[in-house]
């Protein structure tokens, strides 16, 4: 037991070192983690770190999805809902079908059911890989929003296909009509269960006397409850977590106090970083183990299959994204779309940003070693090897060349957003002006009687940092604290209203929400005995 603990501590230090190296080299950390794990595995100084295949999806997927949903902009998600749905469902199904047909024709003994199983595993791109790469290059905001939204939804469709294919392999029975009906039911059930569990957590947070520690602990349990409840009732656990996460995130200002939001943000940032790091290092560490277990398939043949399937995935995605642009131009004649002329640059970038990662790995490792009848699951190790090859090649080849492609394409922002600096300037001006107006309108008598409030108003007028004076003789500090807190609450309302403007980025609004929470924390600490 102690040896396993030491191994995982070593892995954590390896993750930290590799991420620091990635930052130094200005390379997306998933690429460095995978390559680092692969290099470390060759020296055999770490015994194989394995997780029960049946638990891998349950351990990693719910919290990673929940964190992504919590911090995704619903405003941008809704704006690009049609193209996100197209990528997340139609393109995943098309990709799975193409992979199934190619692998069935290419690999001896590979049935269509196994082909769909492989297709369901490798069809969903990974958001973490793409978004970490996009941090280092300038790219239109809409592309990031589409990639993030797609990654939240495509996991659901790919895992549903994976589940149906796994059942078909194990039972030898597959009825298309039943599968199509079950697909729709799984989606609807997943969303409904996620919202229902979200409502229950909303009531707990809002109406029960929870502390900050309780709030953070509840947010940790939420994705697991949503996922397990949906999967137990044959719904999509992925969509349950995403829909529940969206529901609670939109109401976080009402259900969590300032301290819970601050501590929760720190907790989830750390947890997400650790889980992503573990998964990407695991990819590299496990590859030699998979190679040793290929059995009758030679390494050369397995590499050939992996290269071909990777090429099929890249070409299929590029054709689909470019084809969706043509379809958008056509359908815009009949319905209103967010952009009737998407052109070729954006679809090309999105198509090339199809790196595979966490979900593909988790799904592949969750394939059982034995079937219900006790026989070995057919082609399991070859499927694992192809999946690892796809992840490795797409991360390294596409991941390293994506910034070059973005610079070559040189796509201008079609939405003409203000720069982040200009947006922040406008937000600060709006907060200052409306805070002054709020004080003048709602607390005129208090302003006259309280020198500290007068100083607060002067600081706001002259755009200074609020001094929070507490040494003024004769000041009613209790009144000062009460009015100040009311003003901060009004600032949160102002930020909520500003977030409705499509020209204002959700990330910047969230940053100012955090600054208001920090300001409240400082105020309450300074006047904790008042």
C-alpha cells in the first residue's frame, strides 16, 4: 500500500515538472505530458500504474466534464448551438461509421460491431488539448467557444455509440431501430436527470445552512451523483453532468456565498489540473504495456492500423467541418444562422484542432478484459493500441502544427470584439459610475452622516482603489460595512447585466465577479468584529 502511495506522489511530481517544462517551451502541456510519460515508461523505474478499467470513466469523466460545464459560457454556447450540435452529434456519428467501415475492411477478424466500438472511442476530440494550445496563439473567440461546446456534447454521443457497440460485441445482437430509439432516450433522460439533480443541489445550497467547506464538498459530489443516477437509469451520464453543471453554474451567485465561490474555484482548478495531468501521463506510461500485450498481431501491423485510422479520422473531420461550412451557406437561405458565411478558414482550424485525449483514453481502458461468458474480449489490446496511437499522433502532430496553421491562415475576428483591455476598461467604468449612482440614490442620508462612506464615494469618483478607512473618529463602522456590502451586491447585478452584451467576454465578467468576491472577503475580514 505504501509503495503505491509513493508511486502516485512521484507521478504528481513528474506532472509538475513536465508542465513547468511545457510552459518554458510554450508548448501545450498535454503534448509534453504524453511524451514525458512515454519516455519515463522506457526506463522501467516506475511499476505500471493501473486503474480498474470498469472505474476509469467513473473516476475521471464526471469531475472533468463538470468543471468544463461550470466555466463554459452559456451565452456563447447558445449562440453557436446549431454548429455545436452538428459537430457533437452528426459528425461523431459520421466519424464512427467511417472508422467502423474502414477498420472492418482493413483488419482481419474485425467485425462491424468492433469497428463501431473503436469509432465511438476515437471520434470525440479533446477540449483540454485544443484550448491549451489556443492560449498561445491569437484566434477568434468563436472558434474557442465552438471547440469547448463541442467537447462537452460530443462525449455523450461517442460514449452512447461505444456502449451500444460494446453490448453488440458481447451479445452478438444489434438492432438498428432499437439502437436509434435508445440513443434518443439516453439523450433525453440524461438531460432530464441532470437538471433534476441540479434542482436538488440548488435547494440544498440555497435553503440549508451549509458552510463554505460543505458547499465545496457538495460541488465535488454533484457530478458523480448526476453521472451515476443517469447511467443507472440508462440515460447519458455525460449529458446529465453537462446539463446539471450548466444549471448550477448559471445560479452560482445565488446559491454560493463569496467565500464558497472563491474556495470552490481554487479547488476545482487544482482538481481539474491534477486529473488531466494524470490521464495524459497515463497515456504515455501505458503504451509499452499495451505493446507487450498485442499477442498475435505484430507491432508493425498494429502501427500500420494506427496510422491509417489516424489518417482517416483527420481527413474525415476536415471534410466534415468544411462541408458544414457549405451546408451553413445553403441553410442560411431558409433559417437565421449565427454566421451565414463562415468561409473556409474557421472550419479548417476547427478541423485540424481535432486532437484526441481524455475521453478516448478513458473509454478504451474501460473495455472489460473478459466478456460475460468468460471469454476474452476480442481485439481488446489492438483497440487499445490503435487508440493510444491516435491520441499520441493527433496530440503531437496536430498539436504542434496547429499554431503554425493558425498563423498561416491569419483569420481576422469576424465578430470585431473589443480587445480584452478595452472590455475591462468599459466594465470598470460601468461599475464605478453605477456604484456612485447606487450610493447617491439609495443611501443619501447615510452618506451625509458617515465620513467613511463619503471617502468611499470620493475614491470611486476619482477612480482610486477603495481605502476602507476604519480609523476615522466617530464613524459608524457597522453602517459603513452594511452599505459597502449592499454596493458590492449591486456590482454583481451590474456584471450580470453586462454579461448579456454579446461583445463582452464571459471570462472577463467572471474575472470581475471574482474581484468583487475578493473585495468582500477583505471587507469582512477587516470588520469581522463589527
